C-alpha cells in the first residue's frame, strides 16, 4: 500500500525545523494536484456516465469510511445549497453513521453488514449512481456498498489512491489517484485526502454544469438561505439581464426565488410561459433563453483560454 508505507525521505521529519516541515508538506499538496490532473480523462468519463443516469431522475449516492467518507459526504452535502440538488435524490453513506462525521467510530469501516443493510434501506437500484471513495481501495464497508450497488444495477464509480485494488478493478468507472507515500505514513488526510477532495469537487461540479445548474459561469440554482445569497441572486439578475436591482428584486419575488425563471421574466416572458420553456429546455437556462428570444444559441462551446493555459 503506497499510502501506508513509510518514506525514507520523511524518517526524521519530527527533527526538522518548522519551515522544512511545511515546505515538505506543501510539496506533497502540489503532488496531489498533479495526481488529479493526470486522471482528468477518467474523471470526464465518470462524469458523462453519471450525467446519463442523473438526467433521467437517478439518485446520487456517496459512500466511504473515515477521512474518505467525510470528504465524500461533504462534497455531496454542498450540492444542495450550491445547485439546489434535491435532498431526496442524495444519499450520504459513511461507516458508523452521522456520529462518524465528527469522531472516529471504532470498527465501523469493517461493518460489511451495515453496508448491505443501507443498500436495502435506501432501495438502491439501476437508476442510481454510487461514488465509493477509499484511499486504500480495500475498505470493507466501502467495497460492500459498491458491490451491493453494482449488483442492483447502479452505476458505480471507485476513487482510490492505491493501484490494482478492488475499488479500482470492480466498478464501471475507476479513478486512480497516484499520490504515493505520505509525509506522515498512513495519514491519508494529507496528500491522498487532498487529491480525493479535488477529484470529488471536479467530478460533481462537471456533472452539475452538464445538467444545467450553471449559466454563464453563475450558480443559477443556488439556494438562498441567508441575506448574502439573496442579494447575490439579485446581482446575478442584474448581470445576466442588464436590468436594475429593483426590477431584479421584483422578478425574483414573482418567480418564487428562482433565478432561472426570473431571467426569463425579465426577457419578456410571463410566469407560465417561463415555466413551460424552462421545462422544455430540461432546466437549461441557456437553451430556454434562446427559445424565448428566438436566438440560435452559441456558435462555439470551447473554452477561450484553453490554448493559453496549455501553452503556459
């Protein structure tokens, strides 16, 4: 296990001066980012496979134990306020239950029976997507969740930091993050954890973009649970439509808080028409605006800075 083996380089890290310790650790973080970049094609394949299930009503399920489980649950939980992902279409499974989010639960990662029971309780089926995360690639709870979900027909995605492990060999989609040995042997909250966090972030965000929750670089499905986010909705409308803040505020109220519907209202549609067009567009605001205004849509979907970034 690469993530568990002590590295000769860090044998005397407890004797190093603080600047040297920090320098070694930040170097590991850069290596974690590089590991994610090396697996971008696998992340893309997984995201497109997820889109196919989720676009027709499937649920998104995250499963893990310990550090990996907490990172997975955090990624899933953030989809609700950021993209208004429906709570009923999100299942967050961590070995040891909710208590494991804030403290270690002894022996929880070995509970294969708990994993099977959770699959039955949540009636996991072929419409669902399960993302299983484990640095080792061998965690019994996580593997049991993945295996049960696959048997039930779900799309399964495995994310691990050790090669040729069951979590990479058995699911339909596998993402191997080659982060190697940790500065502190076995402390996968560091390099492995950073790579997992970035990967989960990229994966879920790409899927949300593909499903229409982002328009012109803005999170137009954001759930406004406070004053700051309510103001952000108004600012989005001003930016997207060129109307003033008063008009934006009135449109938001009229649209029951929906930025997407408010944009269509400010483009001249009434509420019923806005709802109809947005439904026809599958919730994708760009298509809905084009339908409402009679535009043909963008001529190119390429990232204008992509070439510049590659050259740099």
